[in-house]
């Protein structure tokens, strides 16, 4: 007997159609990018070769899509089976989020028609962090697709296919834990390679991979809280507050570890004064830290942790904290040298917003047509 069911709601609602209009605007500018080149729609330049397409769609977007990874660690490594009802929705969101990251990488390629070169061994630079990230992300998308297939088989009544897949699914689960660990930490290693261009408050050298991995896992747990809370409200379902509160206990340790390593590195390397410099870097650091501290305070309180609304606020704050950490390091405080500046153009922004709209639309269709969310009576 399945523990999951489709949401019995019509697909073409007013919000869905609004998302569709936004998606069409994004696709219009995306078509211009492929016809006339990136220079026709972006503000990228010699100093800022990476803009919002890379920083949000890949660096931030893949971390936002770590819900499946975080729950896999919890359910299959830490053996916390009671969280299993949340895992199918998390895998769905992860698949869509990583697919968005893959599309973002493709869109940002100057010579996109030569994308296949990353798969040719004789063209590979095995000393490149970017190669490892690219191959890991591509492989992880395939792994997530396989992990998602039981929902498809169940929808079409192919229990025999599900049974066959379950015999080898443990291999894909193991890969689904290994691959994000590798490429999320490698996103931190890319900052090391960028050297002095990264602001000293975000250039943590040997700790960079660990900090990137910790923020990815915390964002993964936070997105699970966010999705479950909004699904309960949007689809009039019973809340998962008790389960989500249990996840909150684990998030406390992750945030605590992150803050200890983050401030420990700053103190040991004599960079404390930069926090009080009164410039853009110090301001963004204070905002980012506050966004990490707020959910820590909420989740440390048993009363607030069991309040569904406060739990949602904590999850949203943690999502913004992790996203801002990556935006600060990769874009906002980055200094490529004198004479360079960057702010995304309107078409550039709309391409990203349009792709996110498509991702949300796909999620809505999937949860309404396939058994993804756990079985619950309506609230």
C-alpha cells in the first residue's frame, strides 16, 4: 500500500497562469540570448564573467535543491525512518532544482553548441574544480531522476517495475549522498581558486569546502520545512509540524558548527576588524550573520520550534542566509579589479525568474498528478 497520493486539485489555476506568463517573458529573452549572443541580454564583462545565471541558478540554486540530499543523510545514513514520508517531495524538488542548475550552466556557456566537450576525456582538465562540479551535477541529475521514478511507476500501476528498481535503488541512494557532498564542497574550492578577488571575510582558504557543504545541508533542511509548510497551506493539508520540529533539532547543530568555524577562522586570521569596517562587505556580513542567528534562536527554543509559523520563519531566514552567503562571496563583494562593475540587466533577471517560474509550475503539475506528497486528510 502506497504512503503517497496525488493532490486532488485542478492544474490551471490563476497563479499557475500568472507563472506561465512570467515563464514566457523569460523564454523570450532566452531566445534572444541564443540568437544574438549573451552580450545582447546580459551586463557581463571581462571582470564579471559570471553573473546571476551562474550565481543563482547554479551556486545558490543547487544548494536550495539539497532537500533530497539532506533527507537522504537523515533517513538512510542516520537511520531516522520517521522522516521517510517527506523524502519523495524532497527528491522531486531536488530534481527540478538541479535541472534548473543544469539549464543555467548551459545558458551561460559562451559556445553552448560545444557543450558535449565536457564529456570527451581527451578535452578534460583533470585539475579543474569546474570539471568536477559539472560532471557531478550532470550525474546527480540522472541519479535524482532514477530516485523519482517510483512515483511514476506507481501512478501507472507498474508495481513490478518499482519492485525491480528497489533491488538496485540502494546504489543510487549511495551515489545521491556522495555526489552532492563532492560538488557542494567543490563550489567552496572554486572560491579558493578565485584568490584575492574574493573579499577576505569570505575567503576562508582551507575551510571553504566545509563551509560550502554546511550551508548546503542547512539550506536543504530549510527547503524541506518551506515546501512542507506551503504545501499544507496551499493544498489545505494537515501540517507536518511535529516532523519538521524534529528536523529543527538537527539544524541547530549544523548552524552552530557553521558559526564556530566561520568566526573561528576570522579570529585566527586576524580579520575581526573587517566586520566593523563600515563598508559594503561589513554590512553584508552582519546581515548574513543575523539571518543565521535568528533561526538558531528559534530552533533552540522548544516552544518556538513546535510553533509551525515560527518554524517557517526560521526556515525562510535560513534559506536567505545560505543564499546571501553565496551571493556575497561570488558576486556582491567580489572585486575583479579597478574599472569593472556589474548589475544584472532586466532581460538577464527575467531569464532567471522565468526559469524559476517553470520550475514551480512543473512542481505543481507533478504533485497534482503523481503520488509525491504523503497521504493526509485535508486540514
